[in-house]
C-alpha cells in the first residue's frame, strides 16, 4: 500500500532533498513516503485528523510539505498542563522534522501527541528526507526544532561540528530502540537446513548452501524510466546494474544478493564480499527490490536481500539477519575512513538512534526539551507499530495513536511538570520571567550557574572557559582552575607552562597534561622527576645541556670581544629586537611559529636557559630552579673575567709573546688596550643580558593570589617571601636595583660630567693605544651615538627595562587589554624612532626604525591568529627576520659604495670642510704616533686629492658628491672627509 504512493511524492522529494541525498544519501530514505490523510470516516485509529493547519509557523521559503496534524488523546488528565493554555498558546508552533522512513514517522507522531494533546503546544510536522541533512536544518534553528530519530552513520558528517564545536545542536539522548542494516534470508530456510547455518556468513563459502539460492546474474536487469541501468560506472562498485567481485568466475558458483540502490550503505557489502572472499554478487533493483523479495517469500524461493531494522518490512516478515564476524579491532572504523578502497571483514555495528534539537529550541521551550529528552520507546513497541502499518494498513498517525492510548502508564512519566512561579532556582539553571511566570530555565551553552537557590539568571561563560550548559564549566587550553567549586564565579588562572589542558576543553578533574600535577600543573606527577623546558626529566647527573650552555657561552663571549666596534650597535639592536619578539609571542611561541627551530633560536637570543635545555641540566626544583635562570646571562660575565685574567697573565709573564699575539689580532683590535677592549665587550654583554636578568628577577618576584594564597607564579607551591623565597627574592630585588638603578645612573653621572667639562669627543678615527685608558673607557659609553645624543646609553637601558616590566605586568591580563597596552607601547617607541635618530651610523638609524615596525606587525598578527584561529606561522617568520634581512642587504650595498659607516646628521650640510678634515687627519696621525709625512688633503672641483711627500694622485674614490648623492635624501655628513677613511696609499 505504501509503495503504491511513492511516485506521487517523488517530485516533492527530489525538489526538497536531491542535492543532499546525492552527496551522502541515507540508507532508509524513500522507502515509505507520505500520501494524503484518509477521510475521517475511514479512521482505523482512536483519534481523528485535525481540520486546521498548524498556527504561527515561522515564515519559510522552503518547499517542504507540511503534514496534517492528528488528534489522539482526549483524556481529562493533562498532568497539570490544563491551566497553562495561555502560556503555551503564546508561543510559536514547534517544528518537528518528520523523516521519510516508517520508524522516524511513528516517533514524530508520538511526540506530536504528547506536545499537543497533553501539554497544549502548537506543532508543525515538516516532511523532510532526513539523513545527512538533519544536522544543518537543526543548526540553523529556523526551520526545524526537533528530530526524533537520527542515525549515527548519517550524523557523523555534522555531529562534531554542530554538537561539539558550535553547540548549535543539542543531543537529547537515545530514542530507546536501535537500528541496524544487514543482509537477510527467509527464516524458513534456516530452520529447514540448520546444518548449513544459513544465517552465518560462512555458508557463502559452502557449495551446497550456495546451490540453494539464485545464481549470479540470473535475475533480469532493472532499468530506470530513461532506459538506463539502475547504477553504473561506480568506482570499485556497481557496473551496468551489478557488482562482480574481482575474483568472480562464471565457472564457479556465485549467488546473487538483491539490493535496492547502490547509494544505500555505500560500499559496505561490496567491500565485505571482497574482504571475506564471499562467493556472491550484488544485483541492484531500485524501487522494485521489495516486490521481488515479497514474490520470493510467497513462492518459497530462498533469496538473500538487503534491508534494515526498524522497518515495516523486517518487522512484519519472518526473516533472519546474516551474522558476520564481530568487530573486535575497530574494523568498521578503519573501513569508514576510505570506504571505496578499504576492505571490510566485520559486521556493521548496531546504531544507537538518538534525538536532537536546536539550541534555540532548548532555550525557548525548556519543558518541551525535557519531554523530548524523556521519550524512550523500546524495540518491541516500535516493531508493534510498524506491523500495524504494514499488516493492518494503518496510517502512521493511527498506529502511533493506538500505541499512545494503550500505554499511558509509559508516556505519563515523560510529561514534565508545568512551569510555575519560582523564587529561587537550583544550580545549572537560572531564574527568568516568561509570559508572567518566574521560571527556572536550564543554562544553555555559553552560560552556567554554580549557585544553589539562585535568584538570578545564568552567568555568561568566562573568557577562559567553555560552558556546554548547566553547571558545567570546562577550561580552555593554558588555563587552570581549582577542583574546589566556587558557588558564584569560578576562579581561573593562566598557567606558566603548556601543561594545562592541552586539549582545550578540560573538566575540572582532568586539567593537567599527563605527567604533570599540582597547582597550575607546575609540578611533575612523579616526585623523582624534574621540570625543565616544560617536560619532566629524570636527573641522575647533570645533563649534556649544561655543558653545551657553558661551552656555547664561552665561544659567544670570545666572539663579542672580536666584534668590530662599529658593528656593535647592530648586534645590540638585533638582540633587543629578537628578545622583544620572544616576549610578544610568549608561551605559545612554538605553536605560533610552527617550528621548534625558530622557537630555539628566540630562546637563545633571550638567553633563557630553561627554554633551551633538552634534558635535566641540574637536579633543581622550586625556587632553586628559578634561580637557574640567572645562570646563562651571568656566565657570560664569568667568561669575560676569566678571559681578562688569562690575557693579563700572558701579558705579565709571557712578554715575548705579546707582539706575536697582537699581530694575529684584527686591525681594529691592535690599537686598543686590553682594558678598553674588554670593557667595551663587557658593555656589549651587559646590553644583551640586561633583559634576561630583568625577566629572571621579575619571574622570581611574580606573586599571584591563587586560592586565597599569595604564591609564586612559576613555583605555585611556594608562598611568597616564605623562608625559602625571601633570600632569592632579595637577590632579585638587588639585581633590579643594580641593572635599572645603579648602572644607568652611574653612566648618566659620568656622561654629564664629561659634557660639562666639554670632553665629549665624537671623532671615531683617533683611537690609539698611546692614549690614556680612562678617556677611552669614557668614550665607549657614547661612541655609538651622534654628539647631540651622547646620553642615549642609559636611556636605552631604561627602555629595555620598561618593555620587560610592561610585559610582566600585563601578562596576566585579558588578551584585549594586553594587546592594547602593547600597541600603545610600541607605537610610542616607533614615533620616537621616527623623529629621533641618535645613532652615529646610517644603517643603524634604519634598523632602529624597522625593528619597532616589526614588533607592531608581529603583535597584530599574533592577535589576529588568536581571534580567527587561522595559522599564519609563515607570515610571522617572514616578518620576524625581515628587519635583519633588510639590514644585511643594506650593509652589503653600503660596503660596495664604501660608506658603510656613513654618519647621520640632521643639522649639517653635505658640503665637506676640507680644512677641518686636514686638521683632524693630522691630529689623528699625531695621536697615533705616525712617523710618516702628514699628507695634504685638498678638495677641488668636487674631487678629493691625496698628496704625500712622494707623490700627488687623485683618489680612486672619485667624485665625493656622486657618492653622497646616492645616499638617502636625509643623509648629512658631520665630517664627511673623515668618514672616507683617507689613507696615504703611497706609503
């Protein structure tokens, strides 16, 4: 009866769902379609069709058919809802998705009766194909409110997205009965030949058993209305209406399996035949499969056919499902990853059918949501209704109504209590005003309530948390909270390490990553292990990392001594740049960059010993491990002192080697005394260890209130300024006082005295080992800067300290507050660098501007990544190294033009002063103790001539003005002639 109405509905079905079914059709669609309701006089059930259409249905341009409502229950007991007519009628109609297969239709009708006949709601029944398209319909919350029978195999496409990630669809639990597809045989044949075990898959290897069934390709091929095969050219599947396995042979016995459409349970039995080497083929019959099977059952012909339960066909016929091997090793899951190519050797599992609603429905209809969640129909009940439809010819509404009237003792337990005026609400709910009633509504996704007997609505979920609804508050990645439940607002704390909730959605009792424990997950779960570089290590002896740090820092110290004086500002600026980049990227450094190598590079630039080690460098815990952060920056000064002591011994006791050693040194080092050389190196080391020292000190003083106790952030087991902390804390304060107070103030006092006594000498070319040591030491404090900016060294020290302290202060603030503060900071620094260029050399002037722009860009990219979740790691890496790359390119270009160290001046002309240049050159030669004749320098006709006692020659450097014209437009030379490094080439 139901199949005869199929073609009438086919046009509607294709219009509403063709696209979705073509993409991933469900296994049950289009078996039973809906016709018009019968006349009331022919009613076989206990109710009647309603004459009116549902009211207040949301406007929709969807061509879906709206099914008539059916009035079933007329009992006087409405379980308290008889007094709430005004309350429920004020709401719009509840839209129920009625999927186009029998069991789903019956479940939808039962929900209709409970909502309309008992609780008094208006209901709209919407005829949808169901299957894979249900998730999107529910997620929008505009067309469909509830779906009563959803299959996991269909929901796999959308469940993760809509239910778990977006929380736009609410899983309301199982419907009660289960679903399963399968291959079936008539039960009479299994009873007649029990020795063949015809309900077990191995009979498909038995020649005697195979001979009982129709042989392969003996049934006439079915064609569609256009004369085409039911299916064709399906990769690894149907070809010209049949499926033949790769091992098929016409000389062997192969049975045929009758199948409806290849799109139903795609590849399940094609891959099973291949996987288990079954002597079977598949013949696709389309809509007439059921007619073929019915004729065979009536004629007593053994057949193998495809179907599923619950369905009217299986429920009303005496058939048995063929069992396949149990799935012990997730075989079906492995098959599902690539159904077209993976073999299947296990049975398809039973599916727990479930109900779901839109999130909007849960919020608007809390009592109706409770009803849907409570509905539970067992297999026996659904099969009894299916048999009524098939055997008795009842409409779905009639069969459902008969069950509803006969089973009030079951469904009355589903009916929720009607809303009442509450004064307080329990945890997990909030108090709201609705249509004149004070009602308790469950907190939906994005809200929570811990408080018992609350008189307020649900709280908005904190930024650090994920709230699936009710009283559940999970934490995000990098966040920790106590297991002690606060009855009002939970306390959240950022973690110092990546050990807090790495999955990003953790319950309160499973926050710490495996291997970690304690407050802020800052301890190793194993007390015998030690925390280094965010990993727990065993530590029987000092690891390789310690020796690598000592050796690497020694080589780096020697390298600093050999750096040419004029390249020192570049090195200092680049270290400053990368250290600030490390602060900007913060704890998510490796995740943002997507590279462990870049992460290690920035940790090296920041001299962060804890971020560099790959094993346990020392068996230290707690405050002692925090003190280890001072080790790497401090050891540079130790190496420098050791180097000075060794060279001093060589100079005193091995005097004959002094000259040989001096000849091996680069030219820029021969003219400097040992003390001056090492003092300049110590100043350089001071500049790039300054920020690591300040970071280590502030980390040792970072006290935060966690669970009403002030503890160290990086060692949360230690109470601030306890007996164990007071000594290291005092040491950290002393370091800050020395590095941000004594050192820069001492420099400022010295520089002020030099300026007052007019001893600031900005000339670069007159260094001599014959000069007194003290003036050279003084000069090292300002030699990198232009004369008007001799005071910049202490300014840069305070600038670095300010940057570190701002990052430390805003480190525990909200991300938006952090970003705003950092943008303001770097914008101010960039503006200062645009208008003030203190450096003596032009390429440092450019680099000084570019590094600040780099900070701003990386900061903006980091914020964009955190908001959009888009990975921009390559862009961050490019921007990170762009200032250094531009500087190298500019350095090479300037070197080729021979004014690598061309000075910057904002006041003076480009016109050189020949007389001043001659005077200074002569003075420098005198200071250097030159015995050669002082050459004469003449500037004439735009050419620089160098004249010695023996000859006069035009310098091969040619036209000075041409060189200067290539420089940037703002370049102005203070003493251009001196910077050309004129020498008497004839000597």
